[in-house]
C-alpha cells in the first residue's frame, strides 16, 4: 500500500465584501488558497446577495459579482483576465492577497498544512464562508 502523500505548507486568505471601509464591517464571500509545492492556486466564492442587500442596501452587487469573477479568472490564469493572469502562481496569489481599498478585500494571509489543497479549500470555504 503506498504511503499517504506528505503534507505541504499552504497559504490562504478570506475574500470579504467591505461595503463601507469606514465602518470596518464585512461579509465573507470566498477563500483563496495557494500551495506552492503542489502547484495549486484555487479560489471558491459564493455571494449571498440577500444577506449583502440586507447588510448594505446601497452595495453595488454587480460590481461585487464582477470583482469576484475577476479574482477567479486571475487565480485560474485565464488568458482573458489580462496581464495579471499571465503571471506565475506565486505572483498571482501575491497580487490577489495584497491589501486593497476596493469593495472586495482579502483578509490577512494564514497558513497550514495539507496533502490535498482542493479538499482543504472546500473545508475552509464551508467553515469560513458558507452559512
């Protein structure tokens, strides 16, 4: 029986919608996960539009949807996402988790160990985003 794969270090950040930066309130809408040794960069998002509309009635949902789609396209290296998507995974993750003053912002970066980054992304998403 083959040995289970060794755990590798990964980094992740939570994507948050921050409708009003001055109030420092946010709604978690996604997770970015990067595991360099396993060459994995993934993002999982879900926008609870009813929650966001109740939380911030003036929030531009179209802009939030577009920003989340852009994050996913850059993470995936989608050629249609422009020059950021053409960067290597490390550079793309660095750009995606850089502090931003836009409505969709990353949390601080956290780390952990995983042998299966896709499964870890799903577990983090379920724990940190899904209601």
